[in-house]
């Protein structure tokens, strides 16, 4: 199965998350728990799958270049997020996030099928949260339930598009692959540290909520061992 086809799994999760959120709005504690869990899963995927491949790539300059580009891209996304306002701004920033997620998934499959499958699991949980967020924000702005789900479905089309853009990485030279892997690693770490955990800590922490980060981390490690 090609990388873009795997993006249909997180895409479906996002639409389901939006459909649930417009009917049963989750409370802030539950949302925070999901964010912690998603952060743990994504962090485990980055550390356990992308980082080892990058370390063995043997291209430090390419790694530095790709990482620097990743930092610049993520800071640009952060700047756009601060300037965005209203539903249109939310949709634009979320769309960029989803496109980058798809690109990183395509890069992960270029590194190997196992890395791609594990990252699919991680991004499914993360994109599920994005679906919940978009639905909550648009619902609060007075958008109809059907329109909220439809707009979310429109956004997640960017996932397979991103994966298609990242897919050809496997055919490129080793240094360029290293640069793309470095970019993907930075994007995942940004997602964990500057988005999921930052937003999760806007709600007062509870021990079981904090523990969800480690539950997600350990779950992906166990899945890694199961499909070794």
C-alpha cells in the first residue's frame, strides 16, 4: 500500500472526531488528556523511528540544512497562528499543520514501512485531536454541525496531498533523504513541544492526565516491539 493510502486512516479519524465533537463537546480535562496521549505517541515515533534513521544517514551537513529549514518552517507556522483570527485563520493554520503532517508521513515511509506504519498510528491520534479542535472552534462561532464536519473533511484532503509530496524522497540521494528526515523530525518535535503540550497545559494538570503522555509513549514502544 502506498504512503498516501495510509493517510486515509488519520483523515477518517479527524472526520469522526469532528462528528463526535459537534454532538458531544468534550470537556477541557478530556481534551487535555487526549493532547498528552497524542504528544507521547508522536514523541515516541520521532525518537524511536525517525531519529535512529537520521543518525545512521551519515550526512551531518544535510541533516543541519534540513533541520534549519524545519525550524524556519515551524516558526513561520507559529507566527501565522498568532496572526490568524476567526474561523478562516483557524482553517488556514490547521490546513498547514495537516499538510505538514502528510509530508512527514510520506518522508517516514521513505525511511521504511515500519516507520511509516508507526507514524500513521501517531498521526491518527494527533489528527483526531485536530478534528476535535476545529469542530469546537467552528461550533462556538455558530457554524452548523453539517458544515463543521464538511469543512473538516475538506481540510484532511491535505493529508494525502502532503504524503504524495513526501513519497518521492525514497528515490533521492542519501544526503537529500537525510535532509528530509531532519525536517520531519523537527516538525514532529515542534508538534509535541509547541502545540500539543502547550495547549494541554492551558488546563490545570491532574496526575492521571499527565500520565497519559507516558501511556502514549509506552504504547507506541510496545507496538514497535510487536511488529519488529
